[in-house]
């Protein structure tokens, strides 16, 4: 079946089943093109809770689909490829977090949304890449355990008076973007601006003009008067930025900044997901309720 036929079938099934498709900014173009909503990790989960549809095909990685299920427990959340996980989210388990907390009884625990539901259930509050500093500063404690991303933790530490104790996790996609990549791209596009995600290494962040979450990058791309932007995050986002801003040029900071898990989903798998109602994302009630508390605290801030 060619792509056009698959797309038509997806559109028809979406209507018949009253389903919506949500896609993360890093998804491949053909998936973004059939999505009803495209966004960052938290924005998509909040959309999942708000939309009328009972069935949501979540095109992203597992922790994102799980967060959607936590915020929308009555809806059917499907992920088109159940192996689409986030290696960084898997760098800390709930039992490791429980053990870690025991060593710091006075500290509060902040978990990045890039964590499993079990880990979220063990923390005081969640954060995203766009509100991490705000979340940390809102807490009534001088010492904060921050998991799992040590690079985001280091970024937060530079913007707060609190002591940040990081877990030793990282995102391999952002870690491979190096300072020399930024310097090279600046030489190639001297009038351009450099925007990077806070999961990047400190030396990369130091060379950037702006540090932004994926959601903020998309917003900023619409607003900026700059015509050339060097983008320091997973390159899938450039498809959306270019589509929405055809007169501007977006260059990946590193040519191969691919999250292989994000790329596991394609048009055929989206169709299979809708046809066969696979793969259902479930979160045990007790875990879901606790994790939801940590997410909702963040949303209030
Ligand atoms: P955002 O929350 O900015 O979409 O980032 C998610 C992610 O996985 C970054 O690598
Ligand atoms: Fe996880 Fe990094 Fe992929 Fe984001 S880009 S989903 S943090 S591995």
C-alpha cells in the first residue's frame, strides 16, 4: 500500500473510531502530517486529558504515552510501537529512587517528566524542560534531589540558590551535540542564532543564544525576526519549524541528532495501531494516582 492510501485509511479510521492522533515534535514528518496535535511532552499529555475523543494514538515515547494515561485514565491510549522507550527515563528505577531518598531525608525530590510512572509516584513533584527552574525554586527545601538528567540538573543549578544533587542520567541524543558542532555551524551561518535544549552539555549551553524546550522552540520560531537558526536538539523538530516558517532556515546543530526510539513510529504503524487497537498503555491505579499528584503539583506552578 502506498503512503497516500495509508494516510487515507488513517483519516477514515480516525473518524469512524472517534480517535485523535498526538505526535511529539521529534516524530518523522509523515507522522506529524496525520496528527491532530503536535507538541512537547507535557503539552501532549495535557491535550490528551482535554480532547473529546475516547481513543488517543500517542506518537512519542513510552513515558509520554504513560503520562497521557495518568492524566486521562478513562481514555484508551495507544502507542504504535511498544518498544519506543526513552533510554534516559530508564536510567533510574523506582527502587533506586527509594534507596537514594533514604540518604537525603531532608531533601525534596524533583523528577523530570522523562521518567516512568513508578518513578514519578516516588517523587514530590515533576518538572519539564521549560519549568524546571520554577519548580525547584517553588519548593520548601534547600536541597533538591533531581532525577534523572544530570545535564538539566546542572542547568537548573546555575539558576537557583538551592543545592541540586543530580542523578547520573543523560540523553544520548543531546550529549552527542558538541561545542565544536556549534562553532562549526556558527561559522557556516554567521548571522544565525543558536537555540539549544537544556538537556545539552554545559559547554554547548554556554555557546547558545537561547536555551529552550521543544515547545518553546516552536513558539520562538514563529516569533523571531532571525532568518537562520541553528537548532541544538533532536532534528525531527526542524520538519515542523520549516513547515510553519517556510521563509526561515533551520539547521541542525549536529547533522545526525536522531532519537532512534522516536523514529520507531511510522505511518504503517499508526494505521496498525488504529486497526488493531494496539498497543494499549496501562498504569496501575495506585501508581497512577501518586504520579498524578506529582504532575498536578507541577501544573499548578
Ligand atoms: P520536551 O519536553 O521539550 O518536548 O522534550 C522531551 C524530550 O524527550 C527531550 O529530549
Ligand atoms: Fe529520551 Fe533523549 Fe529521545 Fe528525548 S531525545 S526521548 S530524552 S532519548
